[in-house]
């Protein structure tokens, strides 16, 4: 029983146990969910210390042959990058449970779907067999759909512009629309990935990532096409520019835990995929197309930052900021320099935690005030000091204030961009941070500051405060002591860059 | 090309047209009978047993069945005969040419001979034994099927 | 007894059968057209048997006749049921099931 | 060097305590006392550090971000002459302000008082961190932290929309400057690979060094409110006055100057940059002074005066005279903080900032008047007070550049004029609004002002010790340029202009020999321009609306209705194809059978075709 | 005399006889149960039947696996029929219904093991004709009769083509006195074309699927469950044998291209047409068409893995598709209409049924950790191994469309809160038990797919 299987089994067993608990006993349900979240967190905190940085590469390997004829096996292993992302997922899962502690309707099902979703995500970060990777990748589809479909929130968006009439036809903005759009986008991406993985398996001989790393040599142009297929496939989930439109609708419709998991973790899944499968298995093609990845990342950063400025709905604002920050992740990756890639992975973790916190706050504000339009809000800090402070801290992280995790990530990406072949990339990276500070702090002012609102509003209660405190603590921890993750991440990145003659 | 053969072919062709074009179903049934008998005579040249089977069993059995069905239903004629005849005509022509083109590349038969009954019977009951057994099952199944469909279920709508 | 003529005749019967099936409104007319189809096929099979001495084609024709009879039996039973339940004998009026 | 850790980490402990322990924070007074105690500890150890200082350079360093292809990014602390003196100034002013705040913020509810002191502790820690930083990256880290604290403190009274807006303006403008700073760091990191001061100083001049330091200077311009990035400082007065005294007079705004002084060994290799710094310093000084002439709000007058003095310091740096710049920073911290606190005491009593609503406060607020006078005299550069010495050194240093020198000379006169205009308007003449009944501020506010007043008076004499400590850390004579050929008449001209300024102010506002309102009316167009702060604020506002909001609207619309529109259209189209195909299933048997025939024809075509 | 190899066939024949006698003695309900029991015995007997050939019927692992699928489908349908019959008051015809079903089953089993063309044609007809009659058994619904009529007409016309095609094929490879190369060159493509028309109907491939939606909508649901799996499986698996042993050796390699083309078209049309459907049975009909498109992709690969994967596919399809139809039957027995509105809020009324239905939908949609995921992926992997990248990519993209309508049904059941129609009563326990059992297989099977995949690959000699 491999150590890493704990990541998979703990939430899955939690889901199975929850299945048998009667619907009435609310606290028991939450306790089981919580218990299913603790082992992965403990393990993910333990891993960075016990990961042997000297040896590097994939460690804690475990293999159980599933279908030898087709070259499929349960192959698991982690390196610095996976450790960082496992830590992110574990933290987000725990805090997602706390945030949804007070959910009223159908709570048993809620925690079951959440547990299944996390199992899928853990599976992706842990598995080294591409088939298994794809399997866990697709596992996240259904729970996400149901989470948004059942517990989501609706806000009709009237149609305007040249395709305006389709908006009423498809009821854009409702939670069904958001759930379906998000799910189908994930699937369109997985269609590309499926084709790519099969091509690799057929030409590389087996699905195992390790074997493919050695045995794979494709003609340059085929490799480039394959890289593009993976880039688009995973990029859809990572929210790269033309395919990002699911992110605002999906996250705006999702409940707190749903958007925490999705914006916080699943978007990183996409970026992780591009890094691990795209750049990892097809280095020459990756290097050749790095300029494309970088340019689109730049568009992402600026597009997201400006897009967020226009939004009047707090959830859409956070969703667009996620698009912008994912741009920073992709930019870091595209630089193919050590600080760049390390910064990119660090930004995945930092942005994951930060977006988790932002969505928690935004959803709590929505649930307590039933208002999503910023123009109709103001002075909430009078009644919600905890939420206000947390929002400012999260905002500061997003604009890269030192002492919080955002700075480490964005500065590394900024330095990496400056020392890469396209130094001009550094300008959008730092300008992006400036633009972020504009819309985030302006939102903070419009929502929380200013004269007190007419009727009192409830502040974050019990478990919600715990969730917020955990997330803020993680942001500070990652900001002040980056070596917690970087010690294991850095050797992996160096080894990763050897593929590119680094 | 002896005249009898060509006459027969033309007659059968006309008869089959009649089946399809006649207004009343009864008259269509007569034309069909005429076509089947014509084919039966054609079979004389190829394999005499088949002409017997064709004329006695096939024409006799099937025709009587059809007539009974029409009598029972009490609806011999409908106001209009055809439904989208143009579409049917085009399709029929295309099928006709398709079939001809499919069989066009067939070589001329070197020496065609009529199949004597004993040779056919020996072959059929040796090679086709299994098929014959399954056929018996099929006929039984059809019998049950027809009975089941015909039976009243009691109190149906 | 020319080979080509026979094939032409069988194709002709088959084609008229197809026309009947596609364009006649009365269900029994459809059945008759199907008879025509099968007869065309049997004629073709026997022609092959006669031309190439393929006894299997001949025995297949024989089996074909038996199968056709079975089909007509079931077909008529269903026709009578349709008339009894829907009171219509015209195939193109039976379009409850669509879409 | 144990004392050093105490100086830096005492405020951090207090911040951690207040942040993590809500009970303490919400209790109000106890939270205040924790913070004040921490600052006191920090002050005492700073003093100890100052006296124990043996001239050496003690540095401690550890790896913050490990890197392989580049030297790892390190974090560490550097204790040398410059940082010790600066730490002393910061700790002292911080202590004074925090004690003063007890009185000034007395009627704040306990919870928000606790929040106030939490921010104060964080600010003090960040400022000290900046002072002791040993490399540019760490300087950038504390630089931004200090900026964040200023945002929090300016926006402390968040229920005032103007305060929230001012906080935003301050953060955005300084952030704009920080973009330059970051780019500068990136250039240095990319070309040289290291950011720590000692290695930077060892570099010989190169274009990369120039670009890097230019970037850093842009950052300093933002933080030290140099033209054109000065627009945020006047609005920052929305924050509580003690905050203005601490952050917008003595410490944070001086950070830019401090950093330039710290980088002097490297700056000396980039004469073009220094030339630019000199010019911008001089222009800032002059413009700020002109804007102060027409200001009605007492705090904004002091704000413009700070911008002007910062202009002086930057000019000194530009003239390669780090010593003069630092000494003026040293003295300015005391008398400007004093002036702010005095103004605070007046506002506390009169509950208004508008000088034209005050008057005749000399009698009821005797002590405040005396303290304000000391500060004003020091600022105007009257001999016994510290202002005279430090301003004189700057004038001497910049003598070699005619135009900037002239501008600075005129500014001496303007400074004296607007300071005493404020003094006479506030304290002399009859009270302008009858229902206000001013009373002297409580002792807890007067004592800190008193200490500052004493320092403002005597600080001038510590010039030599400050210079000597500075030379240790810079490694070269910090005052060298002005010494040789400074004409003797400079100090006297400065003094004369100062006295002239006071005289004119006295004539205008005390004795009302000439009516300033008529002068204002006579030069109305010019006055209006000054009042509108040369329309720079409006330019930035326009830049913000055009640069960000309109582009955001376009991007937002395009994304919501074009990019998303295409996606919705594709979905809708797929549905329509599905519905269209359904029409083929009209249920009529004959049409269904067509399927078989068509299928056969296709297959037949395949069979014959291939 | 290895008659043992035909053990399951003898057992089914015995069951047939027994059922007839019981029905004759006037107890139709017990006749149905006897048929189900007999089917079960035959299914279990498969384990001990050895390979071998007898009377022209050869049996090997591939045939036995296929027969297992057919028997499984029959047993499942027969077990679900009694409550359905009782609900729709068709019990007097239960006996006939059972007989017809057994005849069809027999036809399918024989078709699997037949070696010569004559027997193939007759077995093929035996597989269809009883179904025409069975489709019309619900005498209360005029649509039932209409559906049966369409089924009959469509079936007869396509079997005419089939007859001609089989005739031609006998000349190509049958034991004939004279088979010159020229004749084979002419007859092979034509024969295959005509053959595909016949098989196209049976398998509901594009463009021969027009009958499927109408018949699925009107026929009794347990029969439709059987109809949607058994004949299709038989058709595809025997078509595979024909391709492997007759067509490809005879040199018509372009046949695989035809199949690939048909697969692509079937996938696209099946999925697109399923999108706007609101009637569950029609939706499942079109989804069935789409699924046949996926299997044809494996068939187009033309490799042994392809065969193994299609065997596995049908085993999975057996459970998920029949399960779905039995679920619809249960919904009908609750007095609800088998449409999206009828199913609204099913989660409230009976969670077990709703959850099982969700499992089937996911399996059909190909979501991980349910059996359907593996089958869909392996089918595409087989196609990928044969280099059919267009099909793989098209299939993956269409899976997105497919998931839309599957999730849409799931949405109506799980997410929509209020019930649109008032159910008459709870679903009969027997059917729910069957449905939950099928769902259990689908979910647990998803966790350990190799249990089914490896035997399938072995059976196909992969």
C-alpha cells in the first residue's frame, strides 16, 4: 500500500462512508468529511520535509499493473511540483469543508460529490500513468456538474451584441447554464487530451510517464502538433485566452466550495497538465512553441485584469482575476528559466489558496447580503470586519504584496520572464500586478468601505472564520517562508530544465 | 432468343408494373399472381422443381392469405393511391441502375445447365441440413407470432 | 434463356417493388410490393444457380421462399391488428411516432 | 549587536500579538499600551545601538529563495552608521507619535483604536526592516509593506469615502513608482545576477547599472512624492494627523531619500542620473512651495511643505552630497513631525482643518503656539534651529548648478512665507468663528511635541556626528563636492530670504498692511492654476479613466458578448442541427423506408466506385 | 460427437418446449418465469460448454462470450417482464411473449455459431421475425401496433437486400462447384454492400436506423431493453467474423474504410439527434445508434484487439443500456410518463432508482469509475492502434455532445426539485432490485475493469 494512495483512498473512503450515513445526522456527516480531509493534509505537509532533494526526480513510486496488454498500470509518484500542488489541494479541500459547514439543503450529497471531486484531483497530481491521469482528470466532471447544478446560484444575463439572441435561448447566467458550460468545456479539453495520450501510447509503447520520457522520439513537426493538442486540451481548463469564457460563468454560478475547488485547484490541473505532459514529454516542441504559450499568457494577464475592471458582479470579478493570474502561471512556464518555472508552480499554489479565500469571502458576502452587484453594496466593513480584513489580505496577495505568497510567485515569474529569451514579457507581468491592484482595491473600497449600510448584516460565523483563518495563515506561511515548498520544488525545476538544455 | 421466353419476360414486367400501379388492392393481388406464375414458368428452364414450388405453394398460399387479410380489414381501396410518387420513382430508377451496374461485370455463363431435381435435392439435404432445421424453428416462430398478434387480449382498446 | 435478360427482369421486378414500397399508401399494397422484391431476388438467385451451377444459391432461393411466406404471415397479422386498433389502412396516416 | 534584534523585532512582536489575539486588539487602551511599550523598547535599544556603535559593518544573511542557475535570493540585515542613525530617527518619531495618538485618538471606539495601533506596529516594523535591509530585493519587500501600511492608515477612517479614495490614490501612485523599482531590480538581477548592496557597490559603471538605478530612482520618486508622482501626498492628509506626522513627514516619505543615500556608492558612477535627480528635486521643491501658497487646509500646507523639503533632499543627493541630504532628512524629521503634531493639536481643539476658520489661538493654546513657532522657525531655517544648518549644507552643495540653486533659493523665501502665513492665520488676530471654544491639548499630547521641539532645536549641532557615521557606511566623504569653492555668501543669502519671507507673511496676515485677498484676485489665473495643483491630478485621473476604465469596458464587452457570444452561438447551432435532422423523422413509413434505399445506393456506389 | 458444445442451445430449446407446455396449460405468468429460469440455466451452463463443432455449428471462446451476452440480455429482459406485464394488464399474452423472446434468443445464439451462408440467413431471419410480432403485443396501445408495422416493413425490405447479398456471398466463398476469380471480383463488393444493408438494419447503423426510435418508443419496455442490446451484439459480432474470415482474406481491404465511414456518420447523427429529445425511450434509441457508431470504430480497426474490445463493449452496454431501459420501465410502472418531465425530481420519490439511473447515464456517457468509461476508451484505443485518428478525435468530441443529453437527464432527475407529474405509486420492488443490481455491476465493474477486459481480449484471440 503505497504512501501516496492515502491521498486517493482517504477522500474516497470518506465518500463511501458518507453514502451510508443517514441524511438527518448533520454533524456526523461533517465530521466524516473533515476526517477524510485531514490525512491528505497531514501527508502533504509531511512530504516536503521527507522528499529527498539530493536524489530529486519522482519518489515514493508505487506500481500495481492493471492492464499489462495495453500498458496501463496504477503507477504513482511525486516530485517537487506534485508535492506543492498536493499541498494546495489538501488545504483547499479542508477549507472548502469548513466554508460549507452551514449548508442547508442535501448536505450529505454535497460532501459526497466534494469528496469524489477531490479524489479525482489528488489522482491527477499523483498518477504517473497517462491513462490513470486521464481517468482521474475526467472523474472531476460529474461532481462539478452536480455541485453547481444543485447548490449553484442564478443571475440571468440579457443578450447584447451580434449574438445577443442566443443568450435568452440558452438562458445564459443560470446555474444550469454555468454547470453545463463548465462541464462541457472540461470535456472538450479532455477530447484533445484523449487523442494526444492515445497517440503517445501508440507511438511510445506504454502509458507510463517514466517509460515515455525515455522511449518517446517523434519527428519535430508531429511533436509540435501533439504539443499544440495538449496545450489546447489542458489550456481549456487552465483558462487560456480564447477558451476561458467558462471560468466567469462557471465560477459565478458555483457554490463556495465548488468555485474554491474549481478556480483554486482544477484550473491548476490544466496548467499542471501543460507543464507535465506538454513540456515534460515534448521538450523540443515545447521550446519551439514557448513563444506562443508566453504571448497567449500575456494576453491572459492583461485581458483578465481589464476584464475584471468592468465587472459589476463580485463573483465575475474574482473569476476574471483568476484568468489573469492563470496568465501569470502560463507565462512563468513559457519562460523556461529556473525562476520562471519555479514561480509558475508557486503561483499555482499561491493563486489557488488566494482564489479559494476570495471565493469563500465573496460567497459568504452573497449569502449574507443576497446582493452580488458591487454598485449596490458599500460599507460592509462596519458589520463584517472579519470578511473585510480577509478580503483586503486576499487582495494584497493577488497584487503581490511581499510577506504574502503572491509576491514570491509573481516576482519569480517576473525575474524569470526578464531573464528568458523574451525579456519584454516581464513588462506585462509587472503591469498586470499594477492593474490587479487597481480593480482589487477598488472593489474592496466599493464593497467594504464607505458609509454603513442601512440594515445590519451578519459577519462570518464559527466554521467560516476557521476556514478564512486557515487560508490567510497559509498565504502568510507561503509568503514568509517560501522554502517550505521551494526546497523540494527547486531541484525538480532544475532537473526539468535539463530537458531544455538548462 | 426463342419468342416464348421474351414474351414471358415482357408479360412479367408488365404484371409487376400492374401490381404497383393498380388502384384497388384486389386487382394488385391478381397482377402479383400473374407475375408469380410467369416467373414460375421461367423457372422451368432453370430448375423444374422450383416452378412447381413457385406456382403451387408460393402463389397459392400467399395470395389466398393476402386476399383474406384484405377481406377481413374491409378496406380494399383508399382515396388516393400514391404518397410522394416522384420520390419513389426516382429511388426505384436509381436502384434499378445500381443493381444493373452491380451485376454488369459478371461474365457470361460458360455453359448454363438446368439443375436436375435429384442433384439439387442431394446437395440441399447435405449442405443445407442445418439451415433447414433452423427454418423449421423459424416457421414455428412465425406461427406463434402471428397467433399472438391475432389473439385478443380481452378488453383491449 | 439469356442470362442478361433474366438479370434485367429480376432487377426490374426489384425496382418496381421498391417503387411500390416507397410510394403506395395502402399497407397491403406495401406487402405485395415486398412480395415483388423477394420474387425479384429469388429470380436472381436461381439465375446465378442456373448460370454458374451454384447449388447453394438455389437452396438459398428455396429457403428465401419459405422465409417470405413466414414474413407475410406475421406481416398480415400485424396489419390486421393495426386496422383493428387504429382503424386506418393507409401507411402514411400512421405517424403518431415521430421526431 | 543584540540590541539590533530588539530594535527591529519588538514592533513585530507587538504586531503579531495584536493581530493574532483579537481580545487584546478589541480592548482598545491595553492594545495601545502594548504597541507603545514595544516602540519604547525599540527606541531604547536604538539609542543603545547608536552609542555602542563602533563604526563597523555587521551583516547577517540567510537564503530566502534557493536558485541554481542564478545566485539564490537572500534576506538579511545590515547594521552600519547610516542604518543606526535612521533607525534612531524612526524609532523616536514613532514613539512620540504613538504616545501623542493616545490623546488625539481618545474618542475612538476601543476596537478601532486597537486596529489603529496594530497598523502602527506593523508600520514601524516595516520601516525599520527597510532601514536595516541589506539588498535591493529586501528593500523592495519592506518598501511595499510600508506602502501597504500607509494605505491602511490613510484609509483608517474607512467610513469617510474621501479617506478610502485617498488611500487608493496613495497606493496606486506609489505602486506606479514601484513598477519602475521592480524593473530596475530585474535589470540588475538579469545583468549582474546579485542584488546585495556590497556587490552592487563593487560594480564599475555600465549602461545596465544606469538603467537599474534609474528604475530604483523611479520607485523613490513614487514613495518620496517627487514631481510628477507627488499627487498622492496632499490627499493622504485624510488619514489621522499622527499618521501624517509619522508617515507623511518623518519616515515613509523619507524612505526614497534614504534608499538613494544608501545607494550613493553605486550612484556616483552614474552622473547623468544624478543630474536628473538634482533637476527633479529642485523643480519639486519649487512647485510644491508655490502650491502651498494658496492652500486653505493647514495639514495640506504642511504636506506641500514636506514635498518641497523632499525636493531639497533629492537635490542634495543629485548634487552628490549624500551627507547634506541625510542630515536635512535627520533634522526635517523632527521639526516637520513637530509641526504636524502641533497642527493636530489645533485641529483636535477646533475640529476643523481650515485655517481661515481659525484665528487668535495664541492665548487659549499657548503651548501649542510656542511649539508650532519653534517648528516653523526651524523649517524657515532660522540660525539657532536645526533647519538652518541642514538647509544651508544643501544650498552649498547645489551651488555649482545655477538654475536648480536659484530655484532652491526662491523656495527658501516661499517656505518661510507660507509657514508664517499659516502661523499668523492660525494663532494671531481674532477668532474667526465665535462658537468654537479652543482649549489647550492634554499633557499626553504636549509632552511628545515638547521632546520633538527640543530635538528640532538642538539637532543642528549633531551635524558632525551624523556625517562621520555616514562616511563609515558610504566609504567616502559624503560632503565632498560643496566644500572647495563654496562662496561664503550662500548662508547669509538663505537667512536673508528666510527673514524676508517671515516679514512679508507678518505684513500680510498679522498686521494686514496689504490685503492678500486682493493679491489673490489680481493674480487670479495664476492662483487658480496653483489651487488646481497645476492640473496634474486631473491628468492622472484622465490617464486612469482612459487607460483603465475605457479599456476595461471594451475588453469586458468583447469578452461577454463576442468571445462568449461565439461559444453560445456554436452551442445554439448544434441544437438547431439536431432539431433540423429531426424533421427527417416524420413518422411516415414510406419516408422511413427511403433510409434503406438511400443506404443501399450509397453502399452500391462504394461497391462499384472503388 | 461433441454435442456438448451446443449445450446452451439444447437447454434453450428445452426451455422453449417447457414454456410452451406451461402456457398451453393456461398459466402464462409461470410460463414467463420458467423461460427466465431456463435462460439462467443456459447462461450458467456456458461455463462448462467445451469448444467444438457439431452439425455445422462451431463454438469457440468468442462465440461463447457472445452467447453469454445474448443470454444475459434475455434473462434480464425476462426477469423484468412479469411486473411490467402485470402493470399494463398484458398477462394473458405473457406466454406468447416469452416464447417469441426465446425464439429470438435461439436465432441469435445460432447466428453466432453458424459457419455457412444458408444457415446464416435463416438464423438472421429467426432473429428478426419473432421481434416484429413481440413488438405488437401491447394490444392497448395503437402506437404499439404502428411501431410493429414500421418494424416489420423496414425489416422485410432490408432482408430482401440481405437475401440477395447472401446469395452473392455464397458464390464468393461458399462451397460451390464453380467459383472463378472474375466472379469473386464482381460479387464481393456487391455482396458486402447488400449484406451491410441487412446488417445495417439489424444493428441500427446510419442510414438504416430510422425504425429504431419509433419502435423503441412504442414497444413494451423490457422487450425494447432486449431489442436494444441482443440483436445489435449478434449483428456486430458476426459481422466482425464475416469481415475477418471472408472479406479481408478475399482482398477487399477497402471494406474497413466503409465501416470507418459508417462509424463516423452513425456517431455524428446518433448524437446530434439525441440532443433535442425529451422522450426518454427515443433519447436512448438515438444514444444506442451513437453507441453503435463507437463500436463500429473498433470494428473498423479490423484487429483482434478491436474484436476483444467490442466484446467487452457489448458486455458493458448490456448492463448500462438495459439497465437504463429497465429504469424507464420502472418509471412507467410508477405511473409516470417516460419523458424528462415525468422523471423530474425522481430523486425525491425513489433515490435508489434515481442513483442507479445516474450510474447508467454516466456509464453510457463514459464518465470515469463507471464501466462505460473503460469500454468507450478501449474502443477508441483499438481504433487508435489502427491509426484511425479522425475517428478517435471525432468520438472524443462527440462524447461532449453525448454527455450534454445524458447530464441533462441527470439534471431533471437529481437537480430539478419539484415533481412535474404525480406518480401513482412506488416502483415494483422486483424491478428496482434488478435495476440496482445492474447499477451495482456497472459501478463496481468500473473499479475493477480488468475482470471483464482480459477474458474479452482472450476470447477474441487478442
